[in-house]
C-alpha cells in the first residue's frame, strides 16, 4: 500500500525504498518486488509503474557493480541483534 503514495510532482519514493530495504537485509525480494510493482500500477498508473521498474533495475545493477562494504564494527552489532 505504501507504494501507491505519491509525493510532490508525482514522484513515488516509497516503493523503491521498500525494495532497497529488502535487498539490504538479504531477504528474498521477488515477492516484495512484484507487490510494489502492482501497488505502483494500481495507485499511480502504468507510466509510474514503468518508471519504477526502470529505476529498480538501475538500482539492482548499481548494487551488483558497486558492492557495499561491511566493516567488522557493524558485524558485531548484527550478531547481537540475532
């Protein structure tokens, strides 16, 4: 439902932010991706859904090209939370 909300000038940042959060937590993202595409299509139309698909594909390619670095400091914090 959050992916149907648009901000100023018709920009819908919530769908891509949900998708990015799922990818950063190493959760299987296919179901979330499909649901955010459907939510964007239903709430904002086909033009915004296409924009969302293209933006998310660019985001995935960029995360594959530039791998995020994990420092040892944050790995200990993640272990404490589990």
